[in-house]
């Protein structure tokens, strides 16, 4: 899917790159949420590893709700 596509023209701004990647990934289909970034990385042949860090800089948690949005109680 991504192997023959040059995305270097979109590297100047992360938001533009992300939008282009999602356009390619969902190709004329309605996006399903939550979007699985690990599947996108796999499609792009990107190797990733899970590591322990002293400070947590980011996290991906799969939610258990129907629409991928956690139930917030205020």
C-alpha cells in the first residue's frame, strides 16, 4: 500500500503528513475509529518496539467502548 508512495513532500508539517497517510490508508472508505496506528505502521513497513522509559512521553490505549471514546464522568 505505502511502499510505492513518496510522502517526502508532506514532511514539512506533521498534520499534513498525517492527513495524507490517512487518505491513503482509508482510500475512499469511511474511516473506522479508533484508528490503529500500529496497523498503519505495519502497512508502511515501519519497525517499532515497546520499551520502558523513565518518563512516559506518550501512550496508546485501546478503549473498551463501542466508539473508542472513554466514558467521562464529571
